[in-house]
């Protein structure tokens, strides 16, 4: 964990250097900075191909240390589980946006449901105006995300009607305040009210069976479409015979 903390400290120092450089250049006030975390700490304990040399200095090239499930749980607290799962401990990605000339609010929180796919669209929006004004190409569909700019100064409703998760048979669907989630180790879906239970401690599936069924069907349809789209992408990327 000391190595992990040292990495965070080093990152903090380098971000500070970048900020100081922007200030010296006189462009700090007009620069948009987006800083987001990874999607949860990892409980994995992996040994790479050439192994881990326990006698090597900690953090050196011959070592391969991970924080493991104990420290991962501490890092993700109070959120549930870890990276690879699609519970909040494995998907939550806090985002800090800093833009003195463009954001009137200072230190305000936004709870709009967003996704990392929104970041490219936001950057395009900042650079070239509204994404809807960009010329469309037949071979390049518009990005799937939505611009985050409207949330910078106004606390508004979620940008997305839903967010869909599918990862190594861990599955979830976020729709409004509701989150339906199931891990590959679980036999049934769990339902959580994210407005009141962000830590996913109180499963409400038995209280709202109709909602569970409706959202589960929606997940199945989205997953089938995802697989079809992935197969089309693979087919289109294959070189001709």
C-alpha cells in the first residue's frame, strides 16, 4: 500500500507541475481540466509471466505487487466490491471539472448520470461547438455519449435514460434512480435505489418484482444488440481474402 500511496503522491506532484505551467503561460483560467478516477480499486492478485521477485526492492521493475482485496475494500469504502464487478465499487468513476472562465459554480456537486463515453463528446463540444453541428459521415456514426457542458452550471436531470453494463458475466442496468445488478456468482438479480442506497446494502428486488422483470428484459435486449454490433465491427475490420 505504501507503493500505491507513493504513486498517488507522484501523480499529485505532476498535476501540480502542469497547473503551474498553465499559470505561467497565462492560460490557466481558460483551460478546461477534467480529472477522473479509475473505475474502482482492484482486488486482483496477478503474477505476470516472468513472476514476482520478492527479494527485489519494493516498487522496482522486478516486483509485481498489488494492493489485494483488503486494501481494495478500504480504497472502495463505502462502495461495494471491486474492479471487474459492476457493483458501485467496480464502476463508479468520480469526475472533477475545473474551468474558471466557463464554470460559475465553485465546489458544487452534480449527480447527473454520466459515462466516460461522454468525455470525447464533451471535448468535441468544447472545441467545435455543438456536436450536432458537426458534419456526419456515413462510415463514422456520431459518438454515443452526450456533452457534459450543460451540467457545468446547472444541476439537471440525468443525461442518459439508462447505462448498460456487461463484463465477464457481471451485468447491470442503471435507469434513473434504480440499479439492477447481478454478478456471475449470484443466482438472481438485485435491485437498489441509488438515491438512497449508493452503497448497495438494501436489495429491493422482492419489493418490486415487476420492475426487476422489466429491467432484466431490457438488459437482455441491450446485451444481444451489443453482441451483434461487436460482431459487425469484427467482420468489417477483417481484411479481404
